[in-house]
C-alpha cells in the first residue's frame, strides 16, 4: 500500500466535503446540540431542585468508590456530578457515529451522483488505498467534531462546577480521556468502514443514507448501552472495549476492500 496515494484520495475528498453543505450541516449541528444546548439545559437542573428522581437507577449502579465520594456532596452536587460525568458520556460516542455516517455515505455514492467516480476509478490507486483514503476523510471529520464538542462540553461543565463545588473542576477525568481519545476513535472507524462499504455498493447518496439509518439505529442503542456501562465500571472496561473495536475495525476494513469492485461500479455507470 502506498500512503502517498491514500493521501491523494484524502485531499481530494476533503476539498469536496468542505464545499458540500448537505453533508456538513448535520456534522455541525449535532455536536452543538449534544455539547452545549442539552448540557446547559440539564446541568442547570440541580440549581432548581434537589430531587434525585429518575437518576436513582443510575445512582444505585455506581461503584462503591464513587458513592463514597458522594458522601461529601449535597444532593444538588450529586445530581450535577451524575448528569455531567455519567449521563452525558454515551452521547460522545453518538457524535462521531453520526458525523462519520453522514460523510462516509457520500464517499462513493456522492461521487456517483456527481459523475466524478469514473475519473477516480481510472487512476492507478489500488482498491485498498482508495478505500482507506475514503475512510480517513470521514474519520478525520468525525474526530474533529468529537474533540471540538468535548472541549466545549468540559468548558460548560467546569464553568458551572466552579461555583457549585467551590472551585472544584470535575472534568476531564481518566475515564473521559479514555472515552474520547481511545474508544470514540475505534467506534468511529468501525462505523466508517461499514458505511463506506455500503456507499460503494449503492447508486446514490440518499440510498446510502437510508440503508445506513436502518443499520445505525441498533448500533447506536448497543454503543450507548456499552458506553454507559463502561463509564460506570471505569478505565479497565473501556480498555477492553477498545480492544474489541480495534479488531472490528480491522475486520471491517478487510471486508470492505474485499467487497469493493471498481469494474462493477464502472459497468453500472455506463
């Protein structure tokens, strides 16, 4: 594999994506909702009430070390901590999944609609180089979106916690750093590989999005649940999930390249 060829595919697609607002709009809006609008709404809840209410189930599943920490907190602080550290954590796996799926759906299917795929397929770039270049574009955009959201989110959380916890900053902690910098990238790559494979085998962008939407919903449910459990159980569990998704990433890439057939794509375009 020649990484110069991978870089050429990446640069070409990056320029095209940066001009396509149909693709960029959801990638920009979703992070704003999850990192700013929802947190500002829900994290102000502790200042309005001291009722644990619907968070009681989450509280009962927390490890003993965390419950011991709560002995030094009042109920408003407990609610804020649980919402900020545990409740919102799974959303930061949803952000890269959504961002990656939108961009990856456009990877091959969008080029078919724009009639630029013939020129790309006629180049001496190998199937694996082309597939990897397409994957990296969606992955890079998804991780930029995730990291930007993370910075905004911890800024919001720590700004509020300064007053509520008498100067204590509650984020980032080790669990969140592993979530953002290890688990989110590996989850995102698996999603990208699946979506690029779909994009290569359908006729257009909308069809790719429709199929991806059907597949992504159960994936989101599973990832959301696993992320919540992993964050509650801590770094060791997150590290285990990272290992599982690294294997899934490799398998998804190999399967995608195996199913990719440029001759079949060209024959359908003529």
